C-alpha cells in the first residue's frame, strides 16, 4: 500500500514538472510590456538589430515588432542582424529601462 501511494505521488510530481517545463507564455506585443511584467516570463517575436558583443559571449541587442522595441540581453553568440526570432525571457529593469533577459530563442 505504501509503495503504491509513493509511486502515485512520484508520478504526480513528474507530471507537474513536465507541465511547468513545457508550458510557454502567450506572445506579447512589445508596446504592452510595462512594470507589471517585471520578473515575469514573456514571449515576443521581433527583428534583431544593433547587436553589441561583450566578453564571454555576453550580447545586447534591440528586438522590435510593429508596436515597439526593447533591449535584449543574453549569452547567445549565434544571433544576427535583421533576423526575426521568437524570444522567451524575463523582464528586468536596468537604469530605469525595461529589458528582456533571454532564456530561450526559437527561430521563426
């Protein structure tokens, strides 16, 4: 009986972990990003521009859609100018400006 309950509990936990890891936020327009999004994960689609490379593959860039633009930061050496990407990341504030800390990049 204990073994069965343990197995059922373990399966439930694994299902929850799978759901958490595979659920993605809905696409957000850049112009609608504001203070309420701080430290929350969002997904945006846009075109990359103004890439700046720093040490250890640290990169900053602008990503823009038809509604606005935002600064992105990541350790992602493979992005290029004028590339359209889907980005998942957390909104942060740096020097009074909102930016997205990239967690995942998906080619469109």
